């Protein structure tokens, strides 16, 4: 097969974006292009040890930088922008996690007001061993350690929002953004509805690993070297971001309260299932109810995100977006073999 076009994107510090929307593209690529890019961690690389408290070394709102935007030639509102993650590799041998006052699932926040004292701000440093596939946890107040599987993913992936909006990169929504789902790993294809000409894709917030829900508010945050294949489907843009891997179709929903994020993701998955299997709505609803999974993506961001998963083994010969995931996977594999 012919190898695809390749674009390499490594932003200078002043070229990172902190919003979706409101910025011109850094580069324009053709559909089918491989993009090799680098991303900085959510702290902008400023937190490097346990003494670097984010409140002291980071500056709001310059948190969660993203690489991009990347415009895709021919993308118009209503289209589908497809992003296949071929490879995600930590660019450092360490990662950072932390707790913050007024942030996270198990503390008072500015919108969940409580009289008790906020959590202590504390930093953990993880050793990342890419060759061994290990992420080493060390407790701060005891000798306990644990070797966790390395599972690199991107917490923040999305396109420019509709209606001329500019949204901070820490916020998830219908445009994508800070979804913080561990499903956004190598081997996954993400589908976004295009809202503006070019789509304006941006990627950031690399996680060496993250538990479902990102309960404390941060994953194991690190810089990444990432390879994606970007493609375009004319028309049929989903209302909410969708994902596909070799085993599951995945719908997402982002909202507060959490049950509304759950409802959005389930509603989209029922509709997707109905369309692919040509079922009526209640038959699709019944199938998703009995065969679906519903992992929490994040329960700490400005909006919460839920994922809804359906095994592809139920689809028979039906293929989402006419088998685009499989084609992009093959393109990615061929590129990585010949790189």
C-alpha cells in the first residue's frame, strides 16, 4: 500500500493552546494524513518534584495545554472528523499526580460548598518504565509501593465548538475536550462532529495511566509523543464524541449532574445501535440495556463524562462509518512498520 502523507508538529512553549475555538490552525492536513506530535502535561511541565505545588508553580488559566489546532482540508460543519491513535508513548521517565484544595470527586468544591477544610495539596512522582510497561507508585507517608501497568492515553482531544464558542481546554462537552476517558488509548479511533471549517483538532493532557473516573482530579500526568491518523467522513457528524476500538463501540456524554452525562452517552449508544442494526428504538434500547457497559470517564472536571460501551461482536457484518476504524488501523500499522 502507498504510505500516507506525514506531518510533524512540536509546538514551541508559546504555541500551545489553552482553549478549543478562538485560535487559528497551526497546520492544515489532508484527510488520511499521519500526524506525529508532541504534547506537554497538564501542568505545562512545571511540576517536577514533590516540592512543586501546582498552586505555587502553575498560573491559571494556563493549565492543560493542547497541541493544535490542526485543520483538516475539506472538513465542513456536519462532517465527521476521525482520529485514530496509532501510538502514544511517554516522553519522560516520570509522571506527576496531585491532590488540590477544592478539586476532585471526594472533597468540597466551589460548586459543592462544605464547611469542612479543603484537602491538602500534595504531589506524587511516578517512575515510568516504558520498556517494562510499568508505572511505579510510591506512597508519600509510608514505604508502600506498587507496580501499575503503563496504559498511556490522552485526556483531552477535541475540535472547535459550534456557534463561535471558545471553551477552556479543561472542560469536556459535545466538542470533546477534557473527556478524561482511559478509552482514548492507542488502537482507538475517535469520531467528532465538525462544527467549523477545518474542524480544528487539538490534543493534549497525556496520562501514563488513569483509573476510571479520575477520582482525585489528576491521572499520572506526563508529556507524550503521539502518532495519529486523521481522516474525514462527509456528513453524518455525531452530536457527541464517539470512540471505537477492536472490541467496542463507545459513546460519550458530558454534563452535570452525573446522571445526565450517563443519559447522554446511553441515548447516543442506543441511537448508534439502532442505526447500525436497523432496529426500532425500543429493540435497540433493550439490547444496550442488557449488553452494554457504562464506565465513568471523569467525575471531577467542570462537566462530568460517562462512556457507554457495546461489544462489536453483536454487530454481525455491520460496521460503523463503513469500516473506517479498520482501515485507519491498517494505515497506522503500515506506517509504523515502515517508519
